[in-house]
């Protein structure tokens, strides 16, 4: 039985004569090995950084219907977060201190934050009526000026928190000067903004802000809106209408979830 295969080809020698390895064949073989080896190493070695690796994964695994991580890292839209307040309202103090500021400290880079004001536009003089009077309107204007002049929330939100902690003294000059100094805001620039065009400039900003609040259907200070929807209300020293929870952690999780969805 062992001989059968050999017997089928009686004329063929068992071992073919050794073909000489010519120099040309030798070089071809080396070249082939080099290409295979290089290709293997290129696609299997650790890339210089994680981003290259992500691109490589996309190239070598086109069947994975995922966006490249690189694009997600750089093209996330910011999540809109807004607080609607009145500058002389105690609920604004609780709301900023207990929810908005600690949340912003955790997700500053994921959020487009807007501070808006609650009031009633008056038709006869293109002005605004504020619940706690003209002093509150001026306080609101000063805070809007800070937001406009120092758009980094780390600066203007810190300044607003500083004023709000002492809200009964808004808009006393000494309070505004102290808070401006504490948050690297130039008091004179702030004052110029609040008094520009005999106050018409600030008044128009405040009108725009209270109209924005009214258009959102917001009436209570403080109302926090996330992604243009009411997230939570602080009213009469209590949290209300907070189905997702009033804690910093609840809001941070909600923001992170929205941020991930906005690739
Ligand atoms: C942030 O939100 C405001 C509205 O509050 C909008 O006008 C502005 O374009 C937004 N900016 C970014 C960078 O998304």
C-alpha cells in the first residue's frame, strides 16, 4: 500500500532534482519577505498615539459602522445650559451656589452656558420692570455686562455668584467693586457698559434677555434649562419640577449623556 503512490508515476523520481537558487530568485525572495514583514509590522505594531490608532482601526475595520473617535473628540457640539434668574432673588443664590456653579466646575468644556434674566418688558418706554425694583434691573444689567465683556463662565459666573451671595446689597458700588476685584474684572469697563448711551445700551440688553426668558415660557427665578428644556426650578427655597433630580450629579450625568449624543 505504501508503494502505491509511487507506483502511479513510475517514471518520476521520488525527489526532484534540486533546482539551483539563482541570485535573482534569492533577491526576489528577500524582497517579498521584506514587504510582507513590513506590512505586518505596520498594521500590528503599537502606533505612536491613540488618535492614529483610532484612524487605523477605521481603515483596517471598515465593516465597523462607527464614526472615527477622532471626529467625536473634536466636533462635539456644546450642550446648551441656561439659568434664568433675578439678581436680587434668594432662590437665585441657592440655585447658582448649589447646582449651577458646582455643575459648571465639572462639565465646563461640554456646555454653552447662558445667564438670562426674568422681568417684564414695558411698552411705553422700551424698558423693563423688575420684581425687586430698579435696583434689581441695574443689578441684572451689571451681570449681563459682565457676561458680555468676560464671556468665559469661569470669570463672569464667579463674579455673579459673588454678587448673589450678598444679593440684598446689589447694586451697591462697594459690593460690585469688591467682586470685580476678586474675579479680575475691570470695574471701570463694567461701569462704562452699564452706563453707555445714558443706560440705553444696558437697558436694551436686559430687554433682549427678559424677552428670551419669556419666549422660553420661564417665569420663576431660578429656572435651569438644559438643551432648551426646563430641567429644574428653585422656588420658595425648594426644588420643584426636577424629574431628573436636583443634585449636581444628576445634572452632570444628563449633560454628559447629551454631549455624547451630539457627535
Ligand atoms: C451659545 O448659546 C447662545 C444662545 O444662548 C448662542 O447664541 C451661541 O451661538 C451659542 N454658542 C455656541 C458656541 O454654541
